[in-house]
C-alpha cells in the first residue's frame, strides 16, 4: 500500500506531467503555426473563401485563421505554466481548482477533437484526463488516509482560505 507522502508526491508528479505536456503542445503548435500554417501556400488556398460577415463586419478568413491558431498555441503554453505555478504553491484548494480547470479544458480538447479535428487530439485529451483523474484520486486518498475525519477536504479548503 502506498504511503500518504508517496501518494501525494505521485499526485504532484502526474499533475506536473500534464501541465508540462500542455506547455509542450503549445510550443509545438506555435512552431507549426509559424512554419506551416502561416505559409503563403495556405494563404492562397484560403483565398478562395471570400470574406465572411462577423459581427456585421467583413472578416478576412486568413486573419481569423491566424488569430485562432496563434491564440491556441500561446494559450496552451500559458495554461500549462499557470498550472505548474499552482501546483508549486502546495495549497490544496488551489490544487483542486487547478485540477478542475485542467479537467474541463481536457474535456473541451476531446470534444473539439471529435467535432473538428483528428483522433490524435482525442487520444491526447483522454490520456491527459486519465492522468489528471489519477492525480486527484491519489491526492484525495492521501488526505483521507492522513486525516481521521471524512470531511478532511472541506476542513483543508477552509484552512487554505485563512492562509
């Protein structure tokens, strides 16, 4: 049986892995954006699509494509870095909130993979979600083993608000 300390350390390691993967995916996406998606070839292919009406204005599809792609890459980097900083605080409330945020984001990744993209995005989202669930389960189990009260999480959350 894993000790409380070992479960907590393993939980942090898994959370760090997911956060680092977000940063790496963001870096890779941003790199691909500038090397391939922002190419003249892609721009010429998109030029067949005429401007679209967006908020009663004519929007250039090329600029929309570039904005969304760039924001996605940089957004993943920022989200991963924020999660890494949140894990380092050793604050249970912040860890639970950070994990919940990552769960939601990974669900969106899976959902958009199903609707718009390809299987690798779905696989990555599922793997990330599993790692996050295992991380949170280990953290919860370590706290339950460490505390006599079954209401340990609420007690810890209240304590972290006062610190």
